[in-house]
């Protein structure tokens, strides 16, 4: 790409003038002329923009550096194809084909990632809500490979508006499985076969679940390491946290195992029925040991394991269904059959259940800030579309919950931008607004470092270089309401 840089030519001329007429040999009058000449040249340099070729040029925008936590004011950001081009700290202009976006008073951040999603079977209604909320990427936690690969094919053809996807295959569980239609393994041999099969399908990671035996879990860990594919998901009930850290589980969801490893009494699975949710929750709350928790945080921080808290789903699980849930305007975006499943799923819970789980949620949220301060690696994820976990909207709610739980605003923002890139080992493509990265970014009307709720004040979204303005984003989401009427 050709770039004409007038400033270099002007600086060169100025330098030649200074060598030709050194100031010590000039009289007063000529010195005055030279000073004026230098001032004029300096002014000329500042006023003439550099001409650049770019598809889009975002002018005079404030860039949020999520790595250093800084706001770089008054930048000119090029979008070239699907990537971010040069970033300039002074005025530039594009050629005749460049589309100009006025960023004055606005802020640009990397696109957001929801790192715990259930997308494959819901993508038709989910895509507009994700893109409309600036969620440009998701980690699919129960993938249907054929569906995911077809969506990726359509993305490559530029025939669908959909997020980038980092996907698992079918979840792998033991006996009895929590979900009957998951992949069930009875022994280590079946576990190894399941990992090999999913690796051959081309998934990004292996998703494990609650009822795996310790032997099957160890077999999955060993085979995953052998094949060079991560494994992540629930911490199985029969696997202690120390074992998961030693074997390199990439992420643990829903704060599984945190309180179990922080008990003042030995936590024995045969002392409390693991499927007795009320008894288990009560035991964990009543026997929490702060010192053991701090020791656990130190071990987590030194490990390669990430925590994805999914506070949204934990909060909704612990909160009694009330009028606020049923009159939420966001329900209009959700298909009728999904709405009905949401309301129906909460009818069989007792008063005791909500009392115990509210106490559990209060304890869990009180610990998140301490985990973050001690260096535990944390990702933002929602677990949509569990009941009242809204795709897109829910990620912004998750960020607020994480902030309210004691995580700094910067750490919360990183958990949905920079940290997902590190987690996926895709720092060369995602996570920052910098040259060469994916042009999936958000333009905001307010600074998210001052208030994390400002991630909701979206002016425009770039999705892999495609510009979608505020009105188009609204139309995208409103189309769902029309379908649901």
C-alpha cells in the first residue's frame, strides 16, 4: 500500500536550510527571518495530514489500552479489510474511497467475548443480540461441530453476521450423566476414545462435566495433553481442585470446587449426597475457611487454570422468580418456546432452596475481588441461554456483577477482551486495538474505565472490518421482536 508522507519531505528541507544558514553566522535580521521560517515550517508540518489508504478511518477517537489501563486521547485509527491498520497520534486523512467515522469524544475498545455460551442450537436468534451488544466472539461450551463449521463457512463468505467462535464438541460426562444426550463414558478407555473422536472432528477444546469418575477424568487429561488439545469445563464432583490444577484443566466454570477446597472440615462426597443441592450448599457456606481460601488463591494464581465465574447464572439460580423477571422488556427478544422453558424451569424450587442459595451466592460474590487481587486468572462468561441469561445483554450484566463483587473496572474489562485472547492463545488476532489485530472493535460514547456500565453505551460496532452503526444495530435486534410477535 502506497503512502505519501509530506512531513518527511518538509522536515528534510528544513534540515537542509538549517545546515546552509547556521544561526551563529546570521545577523539579527536574517536570524529573525530564519526563526520565522522554522516556525512556519513547523506549523505547516502540524497542519498537513498524512494521506493513507484505508477502508475506514476513525477520526479523533480516544483509544482504551486494555493492557496498560491507559486512555490514549485523539487517535486516528485505520481499518483495512478485516484488520486494524495504522494507529496515528496526529491527524491523517484517507484517499477518495476511505469512509470517515467521526470519533470525537468517543472511545474505542476491543470487541467483547462471552467465554461461556451455548450457541449452536440457538444461533438464529442469538446472533443479532450478540452483535447488537458488541459481543464479537464466544466460547461455545457444548458445540455441534457441523453447525459451528457451517457458520464459520458462512462467515468466510461474508453472508452472515455472527461472532467468532472458539468451540468444544459434545460434553463428556460419566454415569449417570447430568444430561442424557451428552457423551457418556464408563471407564478410562471410553474417555480416551471420546477425546480422540472430538480431536478428529476439529474442535478447539474438550468440554468435561460433573459426573466423570476420577479415573476417566485423569484419562481425559492425559489424552488431551498427548494430542495437544485443552480440556475445560465443570470440575467433576469426584475430582479435588488440587488434582485439576496438577493435571492442567484449562478453565473451571461456575466457581466449581472453590468452596469445596476452602472447607474447615474435610469435604467427603459420601457424607453429603452430591446431588442434594440444598445440603451441599449449606455445608459449603457454613464451613467456609478464609485461610484455606487464601491458600487456594495462591495455588490458582501459580497454575495455568482460569476461572469463569458465570455470576449471571448463579444469581438467577439463587433468586426467586418474581414480577421483575416476567416483565423484563428484554423478553421480547426471546422466542416463545425459550421464554416458556425459562419460566417453567423455576416452578419446582422451594423457599428453602432460595434461602440457602442466596447465602451461597453472597459468599461467592464476596470472594471474587479477593481472587482477582491475588492474581487468579478470570474470564467473563454468562452461560446463556439459561433462564433469564440474555445473549449479548447478559455479558454487560455479568461485567457489572463482577465489578460489584470487587474486581477492578480494568480487570473486568480485560476479562472480556484481553484475557480471552491470552486464554485461546490468539493474542496475535484478538484482545487489543492495535495494528494487525482483528477489526472487531466497539465505539462507545463514554469511557468504560470510569464506569464499566459504559460498555453498554454503544455508538457503533466493527465486526471483522464491517461497520455497523447505532441505527443498524437497533434494527438488527428489533427484527427479533417482529419475529416473536
